[in-house]
C-alpha cells in the first residue's frame, strides 16, 4: 500500500529541521565562514558533503523514530551507538544542548544591546521568558512555531546572499588572490586544509545534538515517507542557503574577514533598513534553536506533560538566563570545540546500524 504524503506536514518538518540546525552562528555568518569559506574555493565541496550527510543522517534518524513510535522506552542513542557510548551520549547531549541554550540566551542579549540599545540582561531575560513559555506548551507547539520560522530564515539568508553577489559580480573571479592577501582565516579544523573534514564536522556537530529532537519528530509523523522527506528537504534547503552565503562571503572576503557579523554587512549593502530586519531575523533564529534544545534537556529530567518536566523547564530557563550574562564570544569558544569529532563517531554508528538492518531485511 502506497504511503500518503501531506506536503504541508513535510514542509513543517523541513522548517523545524532547518530551524533546529540554525542558530546565531549560522545567522551571523560566522559558522559558514569558519567551516566552509576559510577553505577557499574548495569550500563548495565541503558544502555539498554537508548537504548529503545532513539528508542521509537526518532521514535515517527520523525514519527510525517513526518505526519506533509506539515504543515509549525507545532510546535513540542506545539504538544507534550501543550501550556504553549510547549511555554516555544520553546524558552528555542534554547537558551540551543546555550549554548551547546558554550561548543563545547570551547571543540574544548581545544582539538586543547592539541593535536596540537594551541592557544585556534585558535582552537575555526576554529570550529566556519566551523560550520558557513556549516549552510549557510542549513539543508540538515548538515544532509549529519554529517550523514557520525556518523557511523565513532560509529565504532571508538566500536573499541577502544573492543581493550581495549581484552587487559584486566579479568578486568570485578573484577569490584565490584575495585569500592570499588576507592570510589564514579561523578554520573548523585548525591549521588543516581538510575542507572535506570541515564539511563532515559541521554535520556531525549539529546532528549529534539533534538526535533526540529528530527522533521525536519522526515519532509524530503520519508516515515514514513524511519523516524522511521532511529531513531531506530540510537538509537541501539548509545547505542551499549555506552555499549561497558561502559564495557571497568568498566574493567579499577582504571586506568581511575581520567582521563578527558578516551577514549584517551584506544586509546593509543592499539597504540600511535591512539591518533592523536582520536583527529581528537573528533573534528568531536564536529562539528557534534555544526552544527545542531546552525541550530536549528538560525532557531528560522529566517526560513532557509531567509536573517534573514543567519544574525542569522553569529551573533550566532561570539557569540559562544567569549563564547567559557571560560574554557571547567566550561561551562559543568554551562550549563548541571537539563536539564535532565525537559526532563523527555517531554518524558512523548511525550508518553502520542502518546498513546492518538493511542487510538483515534483505536476508
């Protein structure tokens, strides 16, 4: 029997997929610059590797989530990674995601201070309250909200990247010379020239933290096909946006090499008024990452709908607010390193599990 597909649901899942993966790092352009643009013209290959791996791993995780939707005790980390590594990840990932929530809260404080002149603690507090309230309504409401924010974010990023490219059509022709003049940019793989490793690390870092969220989305899909298509469409949309942004960064590499928020530069090139719009989009992206990540952390403490879960949401939101008073840049440098390398192991175990199950099904 052919599975029916509700394309509205697929688009919502794709939007939620994108929204979870995008945070302040992607929104500012810093992630794309460090994981891709820093490797020059080879960065295009890194983007394509990321697109494939996002679609591959995301669709597998969501598919298994759907197939185990009736098993309340299903543990995705144990299923994919085995008892020892799975148990470690089961506790490490919620803690890591909470740390990322703290980074996002700090980022919102910095953004509102820079664009609206609000004290850092006011911006951080407003974001913490928004994340708290949304989580109290549960995962379905989170997916509904961020599923709409994801496509808006992608479209805006594509528009400013295309606008920047149109304003500087000859920029790509001189990339090699420009890169030689500015010297080394910060890279995801330190001093290595391994563009393919950077593209792999980008997926590994993002997907590892998203496994509980993607599994739960898969469980709530109406069919396996909807779950798989949602992940694939989300991956293609995310990295198509990343490709355009990477090309724009390469075109203006000498202008943006030292900037903390290169995307703001692109927005202001097109129109100064877009700077304000960009700040709102950036806050939306921060929220779309922080809300589901806090859900994962709170769900580990107590299952959704329970009193314990609600208490966890409130307590974690308060801790995130106070942690978010620390400097944004310092938090990024403390929270993110080496998680991608751990994630590569997870990607390998996901692939091995999928292939073994396929072989078992054929035999």
